[in-house]
C-alpha cells in the first residue's frame, strides 16, 4: 500500500493478532502516511527516500530480544525503528498499554506505527523539546486518521 511519491508500507503479522483488524490497520496506516511525510522533525529524514517500509507486528519476547541486541536494554518496549525502513511493534505492549492511554489495542498499534514513521521522517524523542513535539504530532495524526468524520477512511481509501 502506498500513495504516489510515498514509500509502500507492508505489514507483517508475526504474533497473535487476535482483536486487530489488519485490513483496517493497513488502511489507517495508508491514511496516516501523508501526514507523517508532512511532519518533518529536526533530524535527517529518510522516509521520503525509502521505497518501502516494513512493519512487523511482534510479541514482547521478540521485541525485548531486539531491544537488548541493538540498544543494550533487554526489556520489552513499544516500538523500534530502523532507518533502513523497518518498524517493529509489540502487540503485547499495545494491548497492555493502550487502555491506560485511552486507546484500544488497535489504536495503540496504529499510534506505534505512526511513531515509527515519524522517526523515519526526522523526529526524535531522546530529549526535550523534541520529545513533546513528536508526541503532539503523533497524537494529532492518530486523531485525524481514526475520526470517521474526517473522511480519510472513505470507501475509496480502504
């Protein structure tokens, strides 16, 4: 799935996706992509140059292993983004953390993917005020995409 001039985004389910509508998630990611491309962070963006972004939906054990290998922290996390265009999302974390943020597991998963796309477009959350700016951008994009009245998810976009 892609928009003209944007990378193709592929979602690969490698964990239990019960309760996650993968077709809806794919259409929401497609709707979010142009907004992510418009929201440039302060670092060098790679998203506009990528032909494809791969999103892998994984469990906590798998993301903890990757987190330990690449970031020296063997604990589970929500999302890990690699600048070659790979985004890893923990569905276990989305299910656990979503309700505390007022999100369904599907919306929390979408939020994590948006977060990864923003990292690819130059956003960083390592320090303030960048962290706050990134979080405001991802929440705004999530709100735009999940609001049915926005018209972004009309039948023509599904």
